[in-house]
C-alpha cells in the first residue's frame, strides 16, 4: 500500500515554549495524560491553556490496538490508591471547570478499573465540587457491574469511543462493536442516566455509507455527543492511514450528525474525543 503524503491542512505547527508549567505539574504529582501517551496533535494547545486529559490506572494497556500509541503490557502495575487524590489536586491547581479522565484498558483487573474511576470522581468532587467530570471508559469486557460502579459515581458525561466502523474492527483487538454499543445503551438507559458520548476516526478505509450507519447506530442507543477526527498513524509500526479526509467533509458530517439528533458534534481533522470537551455541555 502506498503511503500518502500528509496534506497541507494537517501540517500543524507545534509550539514548544508554553508547555513547561503543565509538564512540571504532571511530573510533580506523578500523573499520566493520554495527551502525552497517545501523541495527541493538540497537546501544545491544550497544555498551554492548562488543559489535560488524565490517564489513570497506569500507562500500560492490556490490548494490542494497532492504531494506538499507548504502551502495551500484559502485566501492568496494580492501581495506585493515592492516584485519585493527585488527580484532584491537579484539577484544583489548574482551576478546571471541566476535566476528562480516561485509562488504558485493564482486562487484568476484576472490575476493569471501574473502582478507580469512581474513586477519582469522588476525590475531584470533594476538592472541586463545581468541576464537571467526564469519564472516557473502556468496555469493561461487557461487565454490567463495572459499568454500574462508574455510573453510580455520577460523572457529568460517560464517554466510550467506537473508534471505527464494524468492518474495520480488527484494528481494535479484543473489542466488539456490539458490546461497545451495548455499553452506551445501558449507560443512556440507566436510572438517573448521564449523557453519553462517542467518537470515531476517519481515514482507515471506511466508506461514507458505513460512517453514516455508525452514526445511526449511536443515535439508536441514545448517544448525545459525538466527535469525528482524522486518524493519524503515530508511527510506522501502527495501522497506516488509507485516506486523508478533506475538512469540508468533516463539516458535512457534523451537519448530518446534528440533523440525526446529536446534541453537540465536534468534527474536524484535528478533533479528538477530549478536545474542546467543555463545549459538549
């Protein structure tokens, strides 16, 4: 397969001088971010504005997704009981009104890490009661009790990304499209349900019809919020980009998604699920 050259609209300049304060805080509190682990192209913008998506439960993922740059490990470290306190401390120091907390997939844990998510929400709420906490969770292998543990913590938004169309799920090793849809459906239908959110990447070889079918599936399970972005391979060992989607198509998809009933949609080449997260409320 011939690798395409990155088009001009994806040649983003990354300033380095304004990130030192955020990196210093993260180092001091011994916290991880998905911004750093996933090589997010928006890291400079977010860090310079005092925004970050916190990565709890360590840096090692137990799955081998071919599109993702998060580290892989069959035996990650056990949950750190002091981590929720440190995340809450960072939220307070950064004066965040909205924070996103996520994690690698932890299939090695009996609850998939659900308890650590709940503890982190509780710690943030204790220190900063007005901060809206958005959780971007894995699928918990379909464990309903784990999902209920997270929902009982009452996050402002419960997010879980479908990532791509069903035909291309080989890039999400260990994941199942229907299982992910089921998680979103259960979350949206639960007593005292919180709004749900999902995200997909374009450029892996999906067709327009497949993308629209995924959006319909998400609306069918009551998903309120949506992010659509361009897949960018973190390195040569990752899944290659099949196509670079023009910005105009992202805007067309945003309009189509809103017409389907999504409450808010972020759609652009550089959109990521946690980028401009406060806009979703």
